[in-house]
């Protein structure tokens, strides 16, 4: 019988919503393998809101401030509050692994070890935890699923019903921003896609910044992350599709069960794919480093070595290909 743990601390302080969502199958697997355990999650806002209502999670902790060292301080506080029997972390900076290895009964602090270029990040997490004896073979097939509370589900349903009702053609949500410029699809492509979808009768909704003088669709109401998840789930219930780059809201849509068409450029779809339709721009780019994305020359400032106008890999994803992926599902 595998060893069981009464108190588990999961640390994900990488900063992105998508990072936490990719770890959710591991969180849920640890909860299943340790029934009755007190499972705590230490992560950043606003992603923390996505696990506060999760029945698998007993406590959610976040750093107290945004100054340098906040994450390390949060780990020290979590360990002082209660010594975990097991600590699992994705976070490798600022000496955090050393803190966990010294402060927990057992610690697994490197879920990134020697990743194969074609293996997804989430699958890598699960594989390592299986190799450590913390999960079983049945857990390997798990995919991210966010828990939707009743209030968030109802609020999301009301918002989408008000905007599109029960449309003749399924609604499509365009996630037009990406947080990082290097991941953004060109604005002219968004406008071309929105126009083509509208001509086919699809209600077009948007998440992200909107130019009020020339919007590409009807904005979903601004909301907290659980309510946004409810909105995206309501779109999925109507057979709709969420389209966007490798960014948190698209991953959130996939984690609610909605269909997604994800647009990958600087990141490798094999490593970061969302499980829907994952389109890779410029697949032969010699500058792409699937397992070391932050070392790519384009990463931090979106300065593409192949095109001074912007990321060539994102521009390579043409409107016709994305439209076909959306409308042939």
C-alpha cells in the first residue's frame, strides 16, 4: 500500500493562472490518494480564487505583498503554521526548494526535471509524481478541471444568456490578449476572424481589451475568475468555442470543459497544449526552445529575429486555418 499523508502543502508560485491550472490534476490526484488529508495550496492571486471553492482543497494561502521576497516569506509562514507531511512544488527560485525540504516530512520540489521536448507540462508533473509513488497509473490520464461553485455557474449562465440567448449557431469567444506581447495574434487577424464568424451567424464575444471605436465582438462582462469560468462554461454548454493564444483564460475555458482552439507561437503546442485544437505557428522555427522558453531571443520583448514587425510564428497562423478549426469541430 502507498504511504498516506495527513497534511499536504502544494506550492505553485510561478505567477500565471495557466501555471496553476496545469497543476490541478496533480492537486486532485493527491487529494484522491490521501482521503481525509488536509491539502493546502500556496499560490498567487488572482488564481487562488480558482481553488478556494474546490472541495479537494482545505486552505488557500497567498503571499502577503508584492515586494521582492514575498514568495519565500509565504513559504516560511506556511511551514510555521503547520509542518506538512508532504510538500510538492513547481517553484524553484529564491531557495524555496531548500525551505520545503527542511520543513516538510517529505518534499518533491522539482516537477520540471529533464522534460522531453514533446511531453506536455501537465503530463510531466503527473509522471514524476507517479514515479515518486505519490500517484497511481490511473491518475496519469487526468486533465485540468476547475471546480465551479453554484453562484459562479449561475452568474456565468445569466451573463451569456443575456448576450446570446440560445443562438442558432454556437457562440465563439475570442481571447484577444495574452499578457505577453510575444504570444499575441495580430489584430488584423482577429478582425478577419470575427468578421468571418459573424457572417456565418456565430455570436462573437470577447475577453480582453476592446477598442470601443472598432470592437471585434461583444465583451463578456468583467468578472472575477470563478465567474469568468462560469461564463466560459455557459459558452461550452451552448456548443461554443473559445479561441485565443497560450494564456490563462483559454486554459480556464478548457478546464471548464469548453472546446478550445489555442494559438501557439513561441511556446510549443506539444508542451503547452490544452487538449482541444492546438495550432502551432511556424512549427519549424529554429529559435524556439520547447523546454527553455525564457531563453528564446523573442521571449521577453517580442523582438522576433525573423520579422521586425512582430512574432512571425503568431502571424503564420492565418485566419483561414483558425476559422476552419473553429467551424469544423
